[in-house]
C-alpha cells in the first residue's frame, strides 16, 4: 500500500468509525456486545476487531503499521457491507446495531 492508498484508507476509517476509543472500550465490556458475532466458543471476530480498533485509534498516524492499515481497510469494508443490510424498523436494540458497534460504528449517531 503506497502513501496515497494509506491516506485514503485513513480518511475512510475516520469517516466510518464514529465511536471514540473509550466509548468503544465501554461498549465492548457489555453483555450486548458479547452477544453478537461469529465465534468458535471464544471471542467473536467483531469483538476482537473492536479491541484492535481501539488500539489503532490510540496510535499516532505516523506510527501505524501496514498490518493496522490492512485492518482499517477490513473495518471500512465490513461497515459499508453491513450498513447496506439495515433492517426495517427500530434498530436501537438490534443485533445488527450491536454488531456494527463492535466494529466501531454506531448507526444511531448522526
């Protein structure tokens, strides 16, 4: 990934991830957060991603690794795909919203 691609990923990640690190950490501690996602009996993929997002958001841009940029790209893709599957009705307490929040995006925020 060259510098231009990294900049694009960085900006998209900033647009998609609308939860602050502390807010995301607090969310990841809830039963609702742990109740969604695919797992093999352990931590779900989304929950693990959320912990990594907190780490990325707390890292200075100049210190981000290629692996972190790749994860940021994965997060952006997941959020875009998941938003396109929005269910009808109130999503406030939906598994759809909880899953997105594990990936750092709260769809009820403006």
